[in-house]
């Protein structure tokens, strides 16, 4: 959900220190920016959107971080005049590919992140604007097959890069959890048919919130825990993509940390363990104050102590946050 507070420089040592854990395979940060100025389509590279600052990537990699999550906007990758599918804006893709290749050339892992909330055609007021992908009652909505075609093309282009991680979708919400399952499954099948064998991150409903994975998140919505056990992967190489914020509405937009680990992770961790699943915390963040520092430390310790969690990327760094707020 945007906007969220970028990582403060005072937190840098905290999240870098956790990379020493033997149980966490992936530890890093989001480089937000490719999805910025979503009201401006297609937007101008370097002004409206930008994926990385190479010197910041160098800083993180040299400090021990090994994973960078790279958000992008579907409406820029797949322009509205051609629609969601396998036809890309090659200029936008080229800039994204350059960012991915730089991260992986430096030895890091790059998490691909379509930052669209399972919506397409109007990102102007994210996270709620646009038609829900796969919604057959909306004549303007792209289909599940369209989304699978998009993932087949994107996966084919990165299939030979083993350091690419495929995050299916950022923060689905307020839609039938069964539709999320359908979109997820069609995408997984398309990715594997394209020959890509890399790790896939599978999101759930309710902004893919870890703290409510076992709960209904909208009227009539079934819990992720009750629906997403039907996911299958021919390569047996997926983890559930989860987010976690600590303010009172779990939006990540307030400085106060009132919801703290381990209580916010205990039930989901048990579910992961009982079902032999793993999870990746691809967004979490907190305000720059003593309570939040303790909350972050406790969260990282929980992740390190529970092998059900294989990785995390903090929200957020990136080249367009502005002076003094983020790397």
C-alpha cells in the first residue's frame, strides 16, 4: 500500500545486522520507484519513475544484503492500448531489465514485483482503483488468462537468470480468495511452461498480511489459510508472499508500533509448520522510534528462529523518495 514511510537511515544497521542468520536465505530491501507517479502514464523515466540507484545497490550488497525487491507498474509494462498480456512496452522493460541485471550481476537476488494489487487498467488511485484481474462480472477487467500470458512472457525473458525471484503480485485485497487462487495458479503454470524454475512468491488476500492469514479479510472472503492450500507447483519451488506492518491498522502509514511480534506471527507460523510451507516477508516496516526499533528487532529474531521463513525485504529504499529519507 502506498504511500508508506521509507526506511530511515537510523534503521540501516538494524536490518543489515540480521543478514548473519544461517536460516534466512534472502535478506534485503525494496527499491521502490518503478511504480511511482502511477497517475502519470506512461510517465518519464528518471522523473516519474526509476528502479534503482546503482550506488545504493552497491552499498547494500557490499554491506551484506543479498536481496532487492523491484516494484514495477503493470500499466507501464503492458500499456493500456495493447492490454495486459505478452506485449510489453520494450523501453520500460529495458529499464527494468537493466535494474534486475545490475542486482544479479553484483551477486544479489532480484525479486520481481508487479505492484498492482491484482488490478489493472487504472492505477491512478492505488490500491483500490482499476478492475480486478479475472473478475468476470466487470467487462473492463483483464482475464486470468491475460495475466498468465503476461507471466509466461516475463518468466521466459528471465528464465536463464537463477538469481531472479518471481513475485506474482503485490498485495491483493478485497476480492474472492478463490479468484486469487485462480490467478496465482494460472501464473505458476505459465511460468513453469515457459521453462523458468526459480522461486515463486505466492500472495494472499487482505494485502497478503501475515498477521491475518488465518482470518477473513473482507465481507464473504475466505481466509488465505483455507483456500491457498490448493496451490500446486510442478517445480515444488514456491513460498507464500507475506507483508507485515505494526501500526494500529497494519497499513504502514503511521509511526507508532502498536502491534508487535511475536503475537502477530505466531498463528501463521504454526500454520506454515503444520502444512510444511515456507514464507517470504517481502514487505515490513516501522517508524523511527525506540518502540518500533524493539518491534523490528523482535520480528527479525522471530524470523531467524523459525525456518518457516526463508527471507525478507524491508520497505523501503529507492532512488526517488527525496533527500534525507532513503538510499
